[in-house]
């Protein structure tokens, strides 16, 4: 997977992805992260990349020319998806992450100020994506969220089992995890986890998942594939 990130702050992207799993995935050649500085492509004599909005109003708008020229200089025959990160976009989910992870290449545009000239969207953007209902000062942090969540779905980046078992793979939140010591500040590990009874442990974890989902994210329950046994447990 190649990520081509068009940004005014390439260092944010490059530095933040130079740790842990993403660092290792790059070293192993499983993913590649290129940060392209939009400012390098401006034809403005003062190197400006923004201007006042037509029609007036608050804030500045990123101009179309440097973004479109930057895109044209890095696009390839594999640039099928050009993602613009914006609070006006479609809400990002694990399903969208899965869909994007099937691509060989993703172009990501990070906006700043009040946004980018609409003609960039009309000319080159295929997907407008928001990572949630709050406002960020720039698209870079959202780009990092996409890069991380997509990279871990790329074959070989992390162990397959952890992808399959985690939150959202069955539309439920995860059960609580414990490791040593057995007792910490008076709090003990639930006995069932020490029982060695794998059937019982599995059941306990399933019920913990159900309870956690209802408490924190009741909106997810409808999409979950509940068994008759789950429902019986819940109505008790
Ligand atoms: Cl993708 N960008 C910005 N600037 N703010 C956001 C966002 C994206 N998603 C949620 N808030």
C-alpha cells in the first residue's frame, strides 16, 4: 500500500508514522508513506497557497492550483481513489477502512483553514471523508487516523488473528483484558479467567462484550449478529 499525502505539513505525517507498527511496516516494505508539500507546487510569487473567499466571509480558502498540480505530479495508474479529509465528508468507519485497504495506492488531501476550493473536489476527489463529529484544525490528524487504521489491515502488518478478533469485526465492543499480577491495588482478576475452562471463558467474554456495547455504544447493537443465547442473556 502506498499512501501519497498532499499536505502543507509533511513533517507531521512523516514524523508521526515513524514509530512502532507503522515504522516496522515501512521498513518491511509493506506500506510506503509519501508526504508531498503542496507549497512546493504553488505558482504564486509569494508562495501563497490560500486566498480570501469569493462572496466574503470568515477565514481563508486553499487555492486549487497548487493542490491540483501536486496531484498531477504524483498520480499514477494506481491512483483510483483520491480522499479529501473534511468535516463535510462521509463518516469514516471500519468498513470504509477495509474497502480502502484493498487499493494499492491512496491519495490523501489534507485541508487547512476553512477548506479547499470546491473545484479541487469537482476535478480530482473521489471520496470526501470525516473522522467524526468534531472539528480539527487540519486534515493531517485525520490522515494519520486513516493511515494507521488502513495499514493494520494490510496483509502482514499485524497478526491476522488480532484483526479478526478485535472490536467491530463482529459489531460488538471488546471484552475487558487482564494480565499479571493477579491482584493490583486490591482489584483481582475475574476467577473465570484462571479457571482453564475455555468454554466458560468464551461465554464470559461474549457477555462482557454485550454488556459493554449496550452501556457505551447502544447504537451498535442493531448491527450485531446476536444469537438466541445472547438475547436470552440480555433480557435476564
Ligand atoms: Cl477529516 N478534517 C477536519 N479538519 N476536521 C475534522 C475531520 C477532518 N473529521 C472530523 N473533523
